[in-house]
């Protein structure tokens, strides 16, 4: 009796190493793909964490509710325009109701009526309040600036008219105001 490892119908033995090599290649490729997928999953997880961190940062930076933009009434817009014109006039020299109304392209009477209606005070008092607020600020912030120069920057031609108007408005002369601070 003869013992045969394989019969004539069986697969020849030289295929066995090829099949093993094929299986090793398949398992190696599967292992590499699995390892790369795990690496990518870790990268994806890190990116997701970074995105979440940035979203939290953006949420903290944006206000919860946007603040409404205040809308000004026509009267308020007129007062702002007059205040700007008075400020421009102060820089160029003396300020008067007539000069400001001309700059606003209005007749003096129309300007007086409209400003009285919008501000509730006379145009002269409105202009004087702007001049005195600027004078008070300059006296406190620019201590080395002479009082005559403060008056000139506020639209007064001479120091005596400035000192008189200042004393009436604040109840003290400009020198006392500067030395003692606000009253």
C-alpha cells in the first residue's frame, strides 16, 4: 500500500506557500488600514474638540442680545447739527445766533423758533451752554493754558466778556474754577 500525500485530483503542494503569502498580505493590508483609520479617528476627534472650543469662544465673544441702535428724533438731529456748527464757529472766532443760523442755511427767526422748540431754551442760552461746557473742560484739563486763550477757544473776543459770562454761568470766576475744580 502506497501512501500518497495528495492524489492526482488534489491541489498540488506548490500552491500552499502562495495562499499563505496571499493571506499574510490581506491581513497586513487590513491591519494597516485599521491602524490608519484609528489614526484618522484620533485626528478627527481632536478637530472636533478644537471646533467645540472655538464655538464656545465665539459664543462668549458675541453679545447675548444685540443692543438696539438708538434712533434720534428730528429734533435731536437738529440739536446735534446745531451743536456741531457751534463747535465749528467757536474754533473760528466769536459765536452768534446769526452766524450759526447762517451756517445752518436758515433765517435767524426760523432758527430761533426751531431751536426754542427742540431744546426748550433760547438759542443764546443753548450756545452759551456749549461754550461754558468747553471752557470748564479746558480749564480743568489744560491747566497751563491762559484763561484768555480758553476764552478765545470758546468763541469769546476778549477775556473780560469771557470771565463775566463764565462767572454768571458757574457762579465763580474762571481762576477759582480751575483752582478748586468743578462747582
